[in-house]
């Protein structure tokens, strides 16, 4: 009796099932379950015993313990910024839009301005596409073991990713460090992440 679980569908309870039997039934985060410890139905996403099951299916819930640190976010941002900048610079040189100076020096101001104008749209698309994908992260975030998820532990919807990335780019222009406001939030969310209902978590937390 102590290991019996029941599925709740409307007013009906189905079961009993063992924990392993439930996991073999492809339950989702909104499946309502009565556990051996409580007679009240709870969502599977709220039950600790299903955390490993959901993570095996690519769902990582944001908690108070797995928020990405400020340092790891800085490093991930630097990697992404450098990666996009280098790819973009190489592409513009190949297209003939930018010419490297003969002597080691800064690019002419006109070419620097062109690079900046092209950078932000590319960086915007780069972040949105990677964060709505199954990866849930840009290459920089993957290297730093960070993922961007919604409250249900899944990839951001397109609209939420757009809101988040617009806010990030705006903060990048104004503050240089786009995630500075995360320092003052208990869930380490920036102001634009709160609007987009997104979280940056570390994948390797136990």
C-alpha cells in the first residue's frame, strides 16, 4: 500500500500503480497524481520523485538551488559575443564589406559602425533561435552548462524568447552587461527575464 500511486482524470482515480509503472506511461508535467504520502492530487511536476524522469525527457525545472551564477552567465555571454563577432567579421571580410587595415590597428570608424549595425540583428536572431530550440541554450551557455527555460522547465516559446532577447540587447546597449539586474533578484532574473517568464539554470545541479 505504501508504494501505490493513482492517476486522477476528472473525478476518476485510476490505479494503483508503482512509480516505475507511471514512468512507463509517459506522464507529463500536468498529469495529476495521488501519492502514497498525500491523498490530494498533485501535478507530477511538483513531485520530487519524478525529477529524474523529467530531466531524462529534457525538462529541467527552475528551482531556488539551480539558478545560474552571475560568473557563469558573464562567461557564457563573453563566449557568445566573441563567437558571433568573429563569424560576422569573417563573413563581412569575405563579402568585401570590410577590409582589414594593412598595419595592426583598429578598423576605420565607418567599418566599425557597419559591424555594430549588423552585429545586433545577428546577435538577436542567434539568441532567439538557439533558446527556442531543444538545446535551450546558445553555444556559450552550453559550454557553461546553462539552459534557458520557462517555469515548466521547457524551451521558451518564440514570443517569450523575442521579449527576452530584445530586453537583453537593450540592456547591452545601455549597461554593457545585459544581466546586471539579475544581481538584485532572488531568482537571479533580469528585468526582461521576468517579463519573458524565463529562467537561466545550471544543468549539472544535483
